[in-house]
C-alpha cells in the first residue's frame, strides 16, 4: 500500500498510549489499533481531525504517501 501510517511514531513522541488516545478521541481501541498497524482501507475525516487535535499534529505527521517503484 502506498500510504504509510505513522500513528505509532506520533503517539510515542507524545508519550500517549493507545488506550488514552482511544478515550480522548472517542474511537474504539480496536479501531485505532487497526489504524496504527495499517489494517484499514479508509479513515473518516472527523476521526483524523480528532486524532490530530488530541495529538497536536498535522495529518501529514500521521499519513505518508510513498510511490510504488515500477
């Protein structure tokens, strides 16, 4: 997948656990865990907005596009 998720890195930088982020964002722990490990195919903008608000970051800090090499 050309989209790389960096949620775990940003959480570590903020010293925030998955449980705490889940509680503060209002999203189930299991759903954030799937997002953190890249096992999702979509994310709602409202969820992304809430994550960025809680982690005080930009979407680009969490998501990275990497071109596929031919």
